[in-house]
């Protein structure tokens, strides 16, 4: 995960600016592209998660997903038009969708219940190390090469194929909680009735939070809007992901010991503060503070939401559970990104971030009302 994030973020940290400045793509179109790409990821996760339950095998689908992502990376430097870039972006996100739910189910199968918060926090932290190492490398290469996008995209191919090799040769298939191989689970709509109310509550809260947290491409565009130099555009992701990486694992450990609710509430409050700062920012200092709070929100919520899905989904349907979780999130990120792009284009950047704060407040209200719910008590 860390290696693939290095590869992906080297490209994605520059892609919004490349589309906007280099190719003249509109904000609304970027919103559609980013939202549709993430929605494709989420839809694919539902089917890959269910298929991993049906087969009783997680690694096979994870390998296919990492392989697709690796083999699309050379398309970015070779692309001669927007259509090629969008196509590569979509195939890359489909690969992410194929691997995502089986990978998370694999982590759950390999981890004791008492350590799930820490396990998902560690996975998020390592993901995020890659997510800030990639943009840092992209910045260095852009400065060294005088803004040569193609060179950066070619170098990003290397860690992508390293990630594919590692999952292929270095990871073994999981066993169930009883130490035996996972039995195949039938794919049937009747299986969805086995998911508890606690599970669906977590899914709904996560969806509302996703509406509040549109594509990070808009953070990069906000930085450019406030005067950040082109070569330093990926620095936005670096700052955010450093905070994300530093907070995700401790948040997971604390949630294993004291419960999930308090870190989640704190994370939503951090997102509200982030949106307000980004809406009102008139310079790079306020921008940086807003991005810091955005990263803190990610660290306090993303691993814990995944741990809650693991806590509340039946063992034989964990892949499906993660697939549902990601499908709903993907639909929400598509809606959020299109809304963000429209508000930015029709009004201005501040309206986009005020709307995000409003959605975050709705999520906070839901968590507060259901604060004594069993799934959030730990």
C-alpha cells in the first residue's frame, strides 16, 4: 500500500494542476473526473469484496488490483490527450477498487479483534507515508527538471511495479478467526439481511462525512488559487499526509483501549475547522492551517471507520461489508466532488468549503445523537 501510494501520489499530486493549467480543463470537469474516478473505485469494491467472500480468497483479487494500477502508470507520460489521461485514471481507480475491500478484509482476517484499531491505524499510517513521500519526490523532480511532468510520471512507474511484486510474492492468503481457511460465502441479496443496524449506522455516518470531504484535488486548486507556485502544488498533499500519518496509528491504538466514539467526534470537529479556515483563507498561512486540520481529521476518522466496519460485519461477509462501505462512500464522493466543482465555478472557492463545513456539521450531529450506540462504544 505504501509503495503504490508513492507511485499514485507522484502523479495525482500534479494531475489537477496539469489538467487545469496545462490542458485548460474547467473546475466542473475536474470535479466530474475526480468524482467519477472515485465512484468507479467504490462500485468495484462492492463486487470485489463480495467475490472475495464467495471465493474465500483475498490475495488473488488484491494481486489483480495492484497489477492493474501498476500497468496503467506508463500511460500517463505517454498520453497525448485528455481522453487518454482520463482513461488511465479510471482504469487505475478500478484497480484500486478491485484490491481495496479484499485487502481490508485480509487485514481483518490476519488481525486479532483486540488489535483491529491499531492494525487499520498502521495501514493508514503507512499508506499516508507513501502519500506524502510521493508528492515530496514529485516536488523535487519538478524543481530539478524545470516542471517536466512527463519525467515525474515515468519515475512514478517504478514504485508502482515494486508494490505489485511485493503483494504477488511477499503476502500469503489469510485464514479465518478459527485458524481454518475461509469458507466460500454465497452471493445473495438475502445475505445483506445479516448485517446489523450497527453496521448500517457506520455506513451512513461515513457517507455524510464523505459528502463533507470532497476530492483532495480541490485542496491543490485552492493552494494554486492563493498563489502557491506550480512546482510546489504537491506540497499540499505532503502537509496533509504528514499529519494524517502521525495521527492515524495513535488514534487506532486509543480507540482499541477507550472506544471509537471520542476520536471520531474529534475528527469531525477538525474537518469543520478545516473547511472554515480554507473558506476564509487569504494567504498561505491560513491555507496551511486548514490543510493541517484536514490531515488530522483523516487520521482520526479513516482507520476507525474501517475498524468499525470490521467490528460490525459478520466474519464470512467482511469483504462484502467493506465493499458496501466503499460503494456508498464512492457515490458520496462523486456527489461531493461535482457539487464542489459547481459551487467553485458558479460562485467562488469559499462557498465550496462552507458547504463542506455544513455537511460535516450534519455528521457531527448524527454522531452526537447516537453517541451511546453500541458500535461506537468500542
